């Protein structure tokens, strides 16, 4: 099994960094000055980041993939919800299970560790389920 094309990895990473920046900035604002609880703040920042990621991938990284209708958008959000569950579990375990309740601890667990783990799942799902191309269904070959 060969690795994904470099252009795809670079594009996905660039879009992901932008989405991550939106997610992190909004989470930090909502958790800090806005005074939201950590789970609500993460859920809202996730929605914003996910929307940025879909637009960036659809218009950039996977612009040549044939996607029609609402299905790809719905599947993309489902994949990202699975990733968000990973992030939320990291945040919940840290905040409520381990008692690490500072804003910094919430940011590290939700937007750091959780995001890293979720990225692997998101790349696979985005590539395999949302923007698949002819002749490539779930494999690393392009």
C-alpha cells in the first residue's frame, strides 16, 4: 500500500491548520472572556472549524473530486463529529475525570491532544468517504 500523494497531504494539512486556528481561537475566547463551560465552548468552536475545513477541502485539496448534492457535506460532518467525540472525550477525561480544570489544561486536552488524535480519523474519513475519486475506495493509492 503506497502513501497518499504529497499534494493531498499538504493541502489537507494547510486546510486543517486554518480550521484548527479558527477552532482554537474561538474555543479560547468562549472558554475565557465569554465564560462558556468547556464542553459548550468546544462544541461551538468545532462547528466553526468544521465548516472552514469542508470549504477548504472542497474548494482546494479535493477540488477535482466529483461531489454532488448534500451527501458529501453530511458525510464530512459525520466524520468530523466522530473526530469531535475523540476531542470531547479527551477534554472530559482531563477536566472531569482527572480534575485538571484550568483554561490551559482544557485547551491542551481539547484543542491539543484531542485534535491530534482526531486528525488521523478525519484525514482517513475525508479521503475515503467524502472526496473519494474513481478507482480509489479506501486505499492509499491515488
